[in-house]
């Protein structure tokens, strides 16, 4: 009985954690210019954003080796 309750609790915790990731939108942008701390970008689906929105930008990794078979 206790194993079932623990399994259910873990399943609910996992479901809640993955549900939060589903709310994040994915927009692809291209950097047009950089002037000091200001960056001008052209984005697909830019109509879904508005001034003041917080965004997360990931920088491309340079020199990272991609290995395969």
C-alpha cells in the first residue's frame, strides 16, 4: 500500500514538472545587429510577443565537437 502511494506521489510530481515546460513558447530569431548592450533581431512569430516580455536567449556553442558513429 505504501509503495502505491509513493509511486502515485512521484508520478504526480513528475507530471507537474513537465507541465510547466509545456507553457514555454519557442520562437526562432536571427540576430541582425549588435550595438553595445542592444541587440536587433528578426523573429518568426514576432506578433505573439510584446514590449516588456522576458525572453531567454541561448548562445550557440562554438567549437563543440559532435561525435557520431
